[in-house]
C-alpha cells in the first residue's frame, strides 16, 4: 500500500474558523499532528504534555490540545499534537476512529466503517 494523503480542516476550538492542511494518514500514530504555528494562530490551548515514541524509537516530549477537525464532511473535536515545523502533518487513529473511517489498503483512500452493535 502506498501513502494515503487527505486534506483536513483544522478549526479553532469553537469550530468557527478552519484552515486546510494536507496530512498523511498514519495508522501507526495515535493522535493527529499539525503545525504548532497553525494551532497557536487558531487559539488552540495546550492541555497537557506527554512522551511520544517516534518511528525511529526515540522518545520526545509533545504538547497536546483538543480542537475541531473537519474530515470527510464531518466536524468533531479530537486531540491534536502541536507539531514542529520539521515534522510531517499526520492523521492519527483516534481521529480516524472518531470519524468512523478506516484506510482502504487496495484503493488507498478513506472508507466508512461499520459500527458493530451487540
């Protein structure tokens, strides 16, 4: 499977103002990561810090906030990592699951998932 990229709208915490960002869908990433400068411009506050393990195995401290994301016609709050300028913007699995979406490995796109009810 190749790289899947999508455009998301990153909103202010009230969901009134959005800016589009192209992100790489990363099913190995827990949270969505977008540029710190964008989140600060939109007024997204840092809520907490956490340790994050990178793909190369190194561990770094990250800051996490919560804001509204627009994805595939939906708007909903989700946690976001304040990414640094040198880091890629990523769409993580928490945001994918909140949107009830999954990655289609054959088509290289996002698809709706069925919600299991017992």
